[in-house]
C-alpha cells in the first residue's frame, strides 16, 4: 500500500463538483471514452424471464497474485455470467482485453449448477485468459454443486486462501472485502466477526465490498434484510461502496444507512452489476434510494483513487450509459 499524497487543491475542486452535480461534466475518465448514448440501449436478443415490467483444466494452474497497481486504476465488476450460448460474454471479454484492470466476479458464474464441466464450457472460453487479473465470490447457482466445489476448484486461490468464500484484497490502495452471501452474514456469525476484525484499527481511507445478493434491488430479488447487521457495520466503519449482482440488471443507489435512509455524508453506495450474460430482468418495484436502473447487459467499472472513486456502466457494445464520481468518507 502506498502512502497517500497531499492532493488538497484537486480534492477541493472535486468536492465543489460533487456538490454542484453528480460529476464534473468537463472531465472524462481516461478509459474508456465512448460517447454516452441515450439510456434506452437495446440489450442483446435473449429470452427474459416473465417478470412484471416498468473451462480448461480440472485443476487450475494458478499463477502469483497480481501486484497491487500504483496510483489510481480502473477495475471491472460483473456477476451472473457463464450462461452458455450468450454472446454477451465474448463482448465483455473483448472490453476487458481492451480496457485492462483487475476483474471482480460477483457470483453465479457457471449456469446452471456451477459444475466443473459448466465452468469449462460456459465460463472459461470467454474469461479463462484473465486468470492473472480476476478474483471471484460465489453465488447461489455456484452452490447448486455441493459446497460450491466446482467454483472453488476452478478459481483456486483466486477465490481466497481458504474455501470460506470471503477474503480481503488491496487494490490501488483501497481495502477490498470479497464476501460470501451464501453463508451467514448476521451479527456474531463467523463472517461478520471476520469483517469486523478487518475493519478494525488503521485502514485505508476508501473501502469496497463485493458479494452476490444485493441488500436492496428494484428487480425481483430484493430486498435482503438478513444483510442489515452487516450493512450497519459497514456504515459504522465508513465503508464507501458495495457491489452485488443476483438480479440480472444494472442499478445505482444513493448512499444509505442500514435503515435504507439517505445519508450523503457517511452512507454506503450500492451498485448492482448482474448483466454479465444471463437473461436480463425487468423492474419489479422501485426500491428506496434507487437512482437509476436499466435492464441492459454490461459491466460496472470503478476508478479507485486515493480519496475518491468514479464509476461507469459500460454496456456490451462498449457504450457508457451511466457515469459519476464521489468522495470517499
């Protein structure tokens, strides 16, 4: 982890911009730089569920972990991929190739049951080449195989040093908690205690957490009140961003506390990035604190800086349909 440099002039400008608007309209992140089209992007022709509107070797060859990048860097986060036959995976893989950056997979990565055969056939052809860049957490479909054995066998140490499904990373000076929403997250659970210990003491200014099931969602699979204890802990410890998947859509929420009340100063911002190739979901409700929801397949990109983050939602054709920035707590 590198020491944080003094950036008072730059941060003052960013703070002014953050108060005046969602992001500084004159600044464009270095990567990617496509023109923003209207929000009504047509998703690839896959069959959606009926919901109300609005793999190479059996034993992976694991190389050494990717060294933490120096300075600000973009990372890519997506879940609900590994859907055999979906053209979206090849499109996203091309974007990952072009844009670079670590890749965080947010669960449900080999449909339908997370077997090793499904990882070989449905995940590996598109994403296996990024083994030195990716990290993963499991989802419910990964656990259709007992103990998520296919998931943990395929990813090896890229899913953490043990088979608990939760572990910590340092990326660009950020603390990153990769968590497992398929095991208890409630107060006094082993995972809750682990998170509590990770957030104790001296930590970086900026913190990101990734897990599969979203705390809230305007899709058919939210809210998940069993995560309230964990969200309260993250809020108390000034965690900045949580990214989930599970609902096959993109959604951005305003910073909120564990009671889903707005808290611009200390709240945790949630993104749902479940557009990785599984059939897209439509709106089922309007969740509290939701700022934007689109049923368009793509991936979330976050620029991790020492005191702020930028976001972009890049759809499969390479266009950016949502972007902004915020200051870390």
